[in-house]
C-alpha cells in the first residue's frame, strides 16, 4: 500500500465515513451504509468499489447480499491510522452512528439483509 493511494482514498468524505463506520461496527452491508450516510445505493456502491479496488476493504457474500469489512491484511500503519482516526474523531461519524442504530430491521449477520 502506497501512502498516496491510502490518503487519496481517505480524502473523500463518504469513503472516510465508510471506513470509520467499518472500524467501529466491524462489518456492514450496503443497506446499512445507505441508512447511516443518507446517500443513494449507486453512490455508496461506487465509493465501496473504489475502497475495494484499493484493497482497503474486503467483501463477504451471504446469499445475494454483500458485507464489507476493513481488510485486516493492510499494513499496520494503515490499520493504526484508521483506528486512531476513529478514536480521536468519533464526533465526525456520531450522526451516522445514530442513524445506523435507529435503523429498523437492521440485518443480522446470520440472516439475509434487508
């Protein structure tokens, strides 16, 4: 992972919020991002695709649903940067976390999403 690629991926508000939500929540599906960020599915999917292309996130399929999580094989400096950013900027995603927690029928990781 080149530093320039890592920081370019984090330079967008939506992508940074996605990564911080993943750091806090562990795993989320697109429908959860839609709810938490109040953005359209195509916009969320486009940003997640870029994060996946940069190997910042990995996916897990469950039925027809795709769940995203931070790639644990990232270099330690990348993982530490994401973790420290969340710890020191929790207020940055607080509204998103509140929206996510208020989501009705939030998917269980063992059941189908949405």
